[in-house]
């Protein structure tokens, strides 16, 4: 079953997080009949294998990677026929060309950077459009260099270079939220200095506004860094409580702005007996 | 009187108030008011404080069911509700993927506040654009299949599926004791 939606509702970083965590294999298509910036139709395909981005392009005719290679003058008259034959094979084209010595590892890395990283990173700027993910397709080996990158790592790279965050504004964590690390281990991704600082403060001890003050960064900057860490699965956002009306209630907790992560004591609730639970289940089963 | 308290949390329009109305033996005490924020685009009225329903099954035994406020902020009412709850169900509308992130925030909030059993209730599975339960679990952050709560699919208007969901929650609570 295909997954479809609007980028304005389910953003690309969230899609990538979903595809990476689910180790999905398939094709993600981003389509906009009229791109807001250019006014022209916009179409991109991204192929993933087990949650890793393996290829990207704007065509489905298996000629995208070959064209990139040709543009760089790496296909000569001497090897043209061989390349044409390899395009038809069920092995990533890049790997075949490398094993035959037609391309070197550095050339493959450059191709992957141009074909995948540059294209995918630019997608984070796309404001409108629809996405569709179709699983269980045959991956186009002729479009694959043989290199790949986890979708969330692509997100991290893409968001670091994002200048205009307007598109993702509504997705950013609330300045009153706190962050909690999702693992005690060191991050599996290479973080930059500011990301590391924010990650280290991800123990629920301070909300984002306070973190901004502490690290002498602007609140929007901290929100953006926090968002990056959230969508790559390193921290989770825990919302704070708006205690605006709390003083009017007789039944409130003493919770200040920095304690959204505080565990409520189990003594606040009375235990129920086993006989109660068994009676309840029996009663409910009779109602069905 | 021995009372078990369940909380029904969830995204806007996932069916929290309906869930409680469908199963309660009393006229549900609701605090629905005209929605004033982005919620108004989805429904005209939303729960501003809480819903309350009850099921009595003995002279001194009752199940109380509370619905959380629907609007996207976590106020003191959440704390009041969750501090005495024995378990909760998180309702998620399958056809509104843009709400999955908010559902995830609710879970983060509740799990950091209390350590009580919970299940996921997926509604609107018959609507166009509905995600599968497997994909919804992923979108909610449940990657490891060994540490996932039970997931039930229900129709908040249908008494049988709502009762089944409550049975599932109570049995899960019993298994976690």
C-alpha cells in the first residue's frame, strides 16, 4: 500500500525519519504541479533500500546516472558499448563500472554527491507538494552508484544547510519544551559542535529558552538544532505544562517551568484489587 | 467504593469524546466549547477541560473514564487527570498523518510524567488516506517490536470495539502488575 500525503502536513524530515526507522525499501516521489519558487512543475524520485538513500533523480528511464557520467566525460567511445550493456544488468551500475576500472572510487563518491546529496538536500527547501512512497518495487540498478546513506543522515546534512526555515516553522519544538536523550550511548551520527552541546543538555533539566540563554544562542537557532536532533532520533521533545490557570484549581501539582519530565508519584493513585479487575473484565465481556 | 480510572488521550478529532460517550452509562459530563484555534478547522467544538464517563458494575465498584483536552497544549488539567490514572489509551486518527507528531508528543509527555500501562487505539482506519497500523506505530516512534504497547483498531462510534479496547487495556494493566 502506498503512503501519500502533503509535504506541508508531513514534512520531508519526518518522512525520512519514518523511512529510516522502518528500514523501508521503495521509491519516494515528490511532486508539485507548480513549484512556489520557480512556477514550474517539480518532480523528484528518491530510491531507498532498507532505510538508506541509494539514488535520486527526476526521471524513470534508467538513464539518469549514465547521463551524469557522460556529462563528466567519463564515457568514451571505447567503453560506450560496455556501459550500455552494464545498464541492462541487475547490479548497481556504479559497482560494475568500478570493477571494470572504468570509474574509480573517488569518481563514484563524486557521482553520489551530485546525484543524491545535492538533489535531496535541496528538497528540504520545497514548500509545497505531494509525496508518495511505494514499497516493494524493483530498485533501478542503472541509477545506483552502489553507495548509500541512511535517510536520517541525509536529513541532518540537508537541514544543516537550510537557510530559510519558514517551511518547517510549525514543526519546530516549542521553546518551553525540554529534550531527553533517547539513548545513553554516544550518538551514532557525527554531530557538529552546537548539536553536541544541545544533545548534552538533553536531560530534561532545562527548556529550550533557558538552553538558548545558557549556550548564548538565539531561541530559533536552538529550536532548529533541537529539531535536527529529534528527526534523526537522538532526542525526544517533552512538552511543558501551561500552568496558566493552575492557581484557580484546588487540585494542582507544584510543577515549575523546568520539570515537565518529573515523574508523578504512584502514591497519587490507589491500587485496585485483582477481584475488582476480574469482575471488570467479566462485566465488559458481557457487554460485547 | 473501589474505582479504576482510565484516561483517553489523543489527537484532535481522533474520537476521545465519542469513545467515552459510546460506553458511558451516564450522560457524559463534557466541557466542549467552540474551538478557537487551529482545532476549529477540524471540528466546531472541542473539549477544553475534560470529558467524564462512568461504568458501574457492582454496589461498590466503578470504572471512571476521563478524556483529555483536545487542544494542542498541555495544561494543568493533563496533570490532574494523569496523576490518578491507572492506565491510558492513546487514540490516533489513521487518516491524519500530520497529527502523528503531536501524538508522539503526547506520549512523550505522559511517559515522562507517569509510568502506567497504556495501549494505542487507532481510529478512522476506513477513511481515505489512512495509514496501516504498522506504519502508524513506526511514525509514533515504536521501532523495536519487543517494546511496543498493544495496538487496537476501533471505531469510537461502535460500542463493541470501544468495549474491546477497554478490555484490552484492563487486561494489559493486569499483565503489567
